[in-house]
C-alpha cells in the first residue's frame, strides 16, 4: 500500500543564488566548442555557466555574420530571464568584427543592463595588451574576405601586424574539427619571428586547450578567442587563480 503524501511543516531555507557568479553565453546554433571550453576552464562551484544559442547559417561570410545582430538582445534575454547575470559573453569573433563591439554590448545590455559584456575581439585585445604584445601575428580559419576585416580591427586597436594567415574555410563546423596537431603546426607556420605574440581567431577552433603547446613551439605568448574570453570572464567574476598549464595569459590579472 502506498502511504499518503505528507507535506512537511517547515519550509526550506533558500540560498540567494545557486552560484555566487553567473555567466551567460550567447553562442551560435552551430557552435561545437564554446560550451566544452567554458565547462572545462570556467565553470566551478562559484561560477555557473548558462547558455543560449541563436540562429546562424553557414557559410561564414560578412553578410551572414552581420545577420546575427538582430538576435543578440533576445538571445541574452532568454538566459535566466528573471535573474541578473554578472557577465554575458557573445561567442563569435568574426561577427564581433562585422557587427562591432559597441553594437553588441548595446544589444546585450538592453536585455541584461547590469552585466559586463565580453566579446572575443575585445577580450583578445585586452589579453594581448596584458601580455605586453605590440607586434602580433594572426591566424584565422576563415577566407581572405573574412580575415581582412579582422586584420583591420587589430590594426585599428594599435597593434602592428607582422603576418596574417588564413585557412580558407567557410563552415564553422569544419573549423571545429581541425585536428589539434594541425592547429599547433599552423600556429608555428603563421608566427613571424618579429612578433611579440600570436592571436588565433575563432571560437569554433579547439585551440584553447593547446595554447601552452603552441607557446612551447614558438616561444611567444599565444592568445586564442576562447582562452581570451574565458580569461576575461573569470577575472570579471573575481577568479584570479593562475593556471600556467593553460598558457601564459592564464597567469595574468585583468587590468581594470
């Protein structure tokens, strides 16, 4: 015989939050890489990661990248709708160039006005400057058409670009499947001896987990899109733990 259900007299005590800090990720519908990277590098008992995906259609072209702009506010609004977020990160490097950091920040803040907004481009600039880089090499998986605006963005931020290389891919799902050993080899090939650091663009690439390997090969700091955003999100949430196994960037503070 099943016993009668009894509601206990005492109401449960509720914590203020499930996690001390909340990070929202606005990512592409086709993204294979950002969630695993943030789960591995950023998520903890203190920091919760909450994700929403927005529509995106390949191929990776300036037009398709710009088309995401109208999805950003709603994409952020649907992450824990009734709760504030500490940080919202939009995870697309090339679209951040095409749409613009300020426009992305404005759209996300319309939904989450109290959140810090992080883009891969702004995070990469902060990371490279924190690492002391003035001359950089850049590697992207994109076509020349999509890479040229990326190079112009970093030049406009005051960097001297010694070498800019691209792989000519147009599908971010293929970008996510580039073998890690290949990324190491391409990183070596793409780095000028004159550069202070290498930037590897694209949140689809599985580069964050092998940054330290590439640094060993080239003898210079390496910043990837996902490592830069993970670093900035951690630092904005007050996590300043040094993690040298993830690369030089993860030993450095964020200048505020």
